[in-house]
C-alpha cells in the first residue's frame, strides 16, 4: 500500500485533477483523494508533536537544532547540530554584550590577535599553485 500512497501524495502536491486521481485509484495505482487528505492530517499531527518535543528539548538544554525554511516560509527542515557544547547557542550572553556595548571596547589588535592564522593559512590557498595567499606573520 506504500506505492499507491506515495502516488496519491505526489498527485496531491502536483495539484492533479481529481478525476485523474480517481482514475489512478480505480486502476490500483493510487489511493483516493480522501485517503490522501486523511494521511496528510496524520502526518501534520505527527509533525506538530515532534516540533513540540523539539521545543521542550530546546527550553531544557538550549538550541541544538537549526531550522531551514523554504522561500515562502511554509516548509522547514530541522537539522540536529552535532558537537555543539551545551549553551553554545544561547542568546543571553550575546544580548548582554549588546546591552553592555562591549563591541565599542574592541580594538583592531584584539580582533587580529583572536584570528587563528595557521588555521586560516591551512584552509585558503591559490587553486593553481597551491600556495598560501596570505602574508606570513
């Protein structure tokens, strides 16, 4: 029954004519329109439950997921972030630094000293020669 369900969902997403869906159903290649809608409601309820669980998890441990939305904002993909230390994505420390205007205290030297130049040199090279394009320090 998996293949007919997939065909029904595909026909629904393509805005297929209801008569075409009925024909495919009578041939046994697809489930009916009503069955497709019922299954979409089940999938929506399951997605709602999973998003609520993700929200509870985020409230307890801080953000551990990345949400990618499509251009229209009607669909999203949830990506679990790996190797992220707990609390690394919390917004409170960032918001506090904005409130304290900590950025105004930064100097060019502090920013330059914070760059891991050996790592940068190891990741950026000229495509033709393979040589590092950054000056040595």
